[in-house]
C-alpha cells in the first residue's frame, strides 16, 4: 500500500433498540456461521453476539463480543432501565474472568466479533442479514490511517491469549477457525 492510499475501513454495526424484539436469530446465525464446518451446527453459547433480555419490561439489548480482557474490571455501576437494575457487566462486550459470556463453552477461549470476515466477503454480516426487524444496521466508512488490525497487534493478542490459556490450546482454536473459514 502506498503512503497516499493509507486508509482504514471502519466497520460498525449500529443497534436500533426500539426495533429489537429479542428473537435471538442473530445469535443462532452467528454461531452457525462460525461452526466448523460452517453452518453445521447452531449453539448461541458460541455466538459472538448475545442479547440481554428482560422480556417482562420489553427490553432487549444485542451486544457484540469485543476484546478479551485477562482481568476483571473495577466498574461496578448499575443502570436502571424501565425500573429494573442491570450490572455494568450485562452490557460489556468482552470475555472476562467474572462471567461466561463470549467464551467458547468447551475451551473457555474468548469469542470476538470478526464482522464475519470471509473470502469472498459477505455483503453484510450474518447477524445483520437475519435480523427480521432491521434492528442491526451495518455501516462501513473510510478514515485516514493504517488498517486497525496490523500483524503486530495480532501477534500481541495471540501472545496474551497464549499466556492465559496455553499455547497449544490457542493454536488448536486458530486451526479450527481457519478450517471453518475454508469450509
Ligand atoms: S458480525 Fe458476524 S461475527 Fe460479529 S456478531 Fe454479527 S454474525 Fe457474529
Ligand atoms: S435478530 Fe434482530 S430482533 Fe432478533 S434479537 Fe437479534 S437484533 Fe434483536
């Protein structure tokens, strides 16, 4: 890439909370897309999007898995929505030692939204495609600067995971993920 063409593509999924009905189709689609072989199984526990559901108060909040954190945060705030209190953790998009969200159920390895990277690329991520109420809105824009996930950053991320989970476990998971991308 030349200096003059240093642009990064920012991919984002916005959520329209007023439209979400808590059907969890996004969880099912995400887990199917990332199954190995692809679409061979569905298991929302393996999904990189999870829906916080309070159906009594009609509150549904889809959260996508973000960066893994090796330690619990110190945030202990609560939020009140329609009279019900939620811990800050409910809305956090990381896999963290304090809870089971965004972790592979069998290996405990973190699950992070990868925007359904595929070859050839999808027009829109799976969760966006299947949402029956258009509650998830995919957006792409270009910004000045280097692409966010450089090789160096990827290596630092893998190193940190290897320290926590063991190199072999991480390598096995990476191999499984690349098999799933090929299938
Ligand atoms: S963009 Fe893809 S990987 Fe991310 S939550 Fe949606 S379906 Fe899962
Ligand atoms: S598929 Fe759409 S409406 Fe259903 S839970 Fe997910 S975001 Fe909400």
